């Protein structure tokens, strides 16, 4: 399974983000670190604005492209390691 989408340049990423913003039937999900996200999910972050999941890094991190750049965010925060 492929967990990332590749773009050649930031301009390509911005164009993709703008296309998502220009489709009225697509509404971004409010970001919640306890939710699970998948590549290409369109999200709205309270600090960074709207972006899309470019890569699912692991079981608890995602890379999200925002107009201001890529941010690594938590997801599935309910998966906490427990001490044995």
C-alpha cells in the first residue's frame, strides 16, 4: 500500500491544495490528534489553516502540506505506549 503522494515542487502542492479549496462539495475535516488520517485527507488546523495529508509517516504521525509549508502532526493519539 502506498502511504504518500509525490509532487515535484511546492508549486504543484499549492496547486493541489487550491484545487481542493475550490471544490465547494469538499469540506476539510477539523484536525483532531486523536482521529485517524489517511493520505490526501483534506484537513483544517487551528494554527496552520487548511492542508492535505501528504504522507502517513507511521502509526502516530502524518505529514500535512499547508500553504506555509509541511508540518508533522500527531494522529491516532489514543495509541499510547503503556508501561509493562
